[in-house]
């Protein structure tokens, strides 16, 4: 690994992990359990969104340090933060991820309940308590 690439990796890691640590810091400073802020849907969405955006921020910081002259919007292509060669395919995959992830979770919960595998927190799933009681 060349010196420039090593520096880029260090900057990316420092920015990404440093900002993620700052996002999570208030969760720990409250003195509560780390999972308790996620009881609020809004804080859960905001924290998750912030943590998922931070690698993009790290890429942009590295790009800003290395940028040369050129078209102002070249950063999208140079950093790989574009829709890709086929925008329709990218949008299809995003849609499948948004729909598929909840379906996988629902299927896992259903398989757990129907196969009578041990479930430790079934009471937290609305409507699942009755199903678990009927099958036990």
C-alpha cells in the first residue's frame, strides 16, 4: 500500500469511526442502557440514518483532501457515489432491499413461532404471544 493510500485509509477510518463515536456518545452519557434510546422510533431512525451516512462523509473528506482541479461535480464519479451504469437496476435493488429486509425478519419470526423454537422475548412482538401459547 502506498503512502497516499495509507493516509487516505487512516483519514477515512478516523472520520468515520470518530463521528460514529460522537453520534453514540450521548447514548452512553445518559447512564441508561445503550438500547433504551431505540425505544423511540424517531431516535432510532435518526441514529441509524446518521450511522449509515458517516462512511459517505468519510469518503467525501478523503476526496476533499485529494481533489484536484476539474468539473465541480466530478466528485460523484470519482468517489463512486453515483447511481452506477444502470440507474433502473440500482433503484430496483434499493427497492428490493427496502421490501426484502422486513420480509426476512417477518419470515424469521414466523418460522420461530411455528417451529416452536425457544423465543425469549416473544412478548415484545405484537400479536405473537397468542400464537406462541397456542403452539406450546
